[in-house]
C-alpha cells in the first residue's frame, strides 16, 4: 500500500518536545472548524482513532505531518501561519518547508529495523499492572504483543488490511516521561519487523503530540 505524506517543517525554529502540545493547542484554537487538525469534537469530547495529523519535534525542528486527504487541510491551515503563540512567548514562523512523499506501508518480504526517536507510550492502566509484575522475559513478550497491536490498529485506520502475520523483535529500555504533568512509563530503543513503516510515523498512544515517532535505521538489525 502507498501512503501519501505531507511533511511541513517550520525551518529556522527550534522547539523542545514538551512544547509540541502548545503548537497543537494553538492550531486547535485558531482553526476549530478543522477537526482533523486536533481531534476535538467539542470542549468535552474527542474523536478517537489513529491521528491523521501529527505534531512532532524532529531534530528540534517543529514538524507537522498529514496523511492522504488530510494533507489538504494541513496546507490550508498552515499557509497563512506567521507565528505560534505559546501563551508565555511567541514563535515567529519565517520559513515553512513542504515535502510530499509517497511511502510504502504494510507487510514486507524482508525485515527492517526501526528506532524510536521519541518515547513510545505503550502501556495503558490495565497492561501497566501486568507489565510491572512480570519478569524480564515476560515484559519483552508483553511489549512485542502491544507493538503488533499498535501496527494492526494503525493499519485499520489507514485503510490497510493485514493479511499475513506481523512479527516483531524488540530491544527497548524503559524511560520516564512527563505527560500532562504526570510521570509516565514509556520506552526508547529499536525494533525489527516485517512491516514497512514510513519515517516519522507515530506508533502507540499520544502520537498526535509527538510520542512514538519512528525512523528506519540502516544497521542491518540487532542482536
């Protein structure tokens, strides 16, 4: 399957990953009619599912990604953006770099290695308890099952039907992240899978806020 990706980089700007929600929040307030940009239905409800527009810090540069038809809304919204108000500061936007790519997505004949460039939010309240009480081998198996589940769920929302088994091997370490002023367990590291994932796609929870961003590596795998 081919996914069409629009990548907008706000060049000449640098941003801390913790400030990505402020970019998303500003856009949500400025374009409330564009639900695709923020997944809010109203003040109390959200549209659940895989976010088709994702906000990230890629090597410190504010980056926004849209998929397929959602890329049109992204272009419309950011065309006239000259600044982003963080509440306590203003980030002026002098240069925007647009790039459109056709990317392969889905089951592959070979295995590819990927690295999380931002923490992967894998656990919810239920599987956190299970993970926390498991031994090291069991923890690895839990993370593998969750990662496969994330790939299957993402495929569903992107309109791709998975007709062959997805296999993964993981080499991950736990990290603590600050999420909505709460300390949360997340993971960084690498994984190998027989599934093609475009660079900068997000996997897991809170990908619209920049978590779980992956890139393919060229190290030929890991032990």
